[in-house]
């Protein structure tokens, strides 16, 4: 049976933690859809097109992974529309668990056939978040610090945008 999963997020910007999740999803499922979300209620630092471009570059190593956008639609409904029976979510800490547990129940209320698979990244990736990365950009010497936490394509664009200031 071909199994499809969705990994959705803002990816604003993608981090090495996101890369790890994508690699695991590509390994565990026949088809993985990485969906960059655009929520009108949320402010993003990077435009959807840029986030999608980064994800396409990151995912090109995995032939069973496709990149899409998720706009104005519940994840559970998107999963149903794309024939995905699973969503994958990362759990880095207790706060993530509390939030994701609630979302799991809401998603199953909206789509009873949808299962959530929780993945816990390795210790060295547990503290990385997009917000953390964005907060590190700017002070003198930020480049080698941020470079450790994001994929090369993201780092190159961040440098191009911020190194000339």
C-alpha cells in the first residue's frame, strides 16, 4: 500500500531540524508532501515563494518528496484532498508536546482517517527553531553561528540579504 504523509509548517526559514524531519518522512513514507503554510493571521519574515524555493532545493535529494503550499485550508482537509493518511510533526520539548497533542485531536475531529506521527529529533537539533535562527541574525559574528543551524541554500540567501548591511 502506498502511504502518503504531509509535513506542514511555516518554514520561516527552514532549519536543519526541518531537514531532519523531511529526511525521516521520506524514509518512512512512500510519498511525503512538504507543505509551506500561509496563514493570513500570521506575519512571516520570508515570502511564501522564497520558503517554497528553499524547500524545493532541500527536498530535491528525495524523489518521493514534493513541495506544496497550504493556504486557507485546515491541515486535516488538505491531507484528505491529497490522499494523505498521515501527518508528521516534530516534538522538541514539553511545550511542543502540549500543543501538538491538542492539534492531533482537532485534526482527527476534522478527518477521522488521519493519523499523526510524532518524531523526536536528535538532541543537537532540539533547540533549533526558525524563531531562534531569526533572532541570531544581525550581531557581529552571526554568520558562523547561524550557518550551523540552517541548510546551505538558506544560509547563502540569509548572507546575501544581511551581510551587506
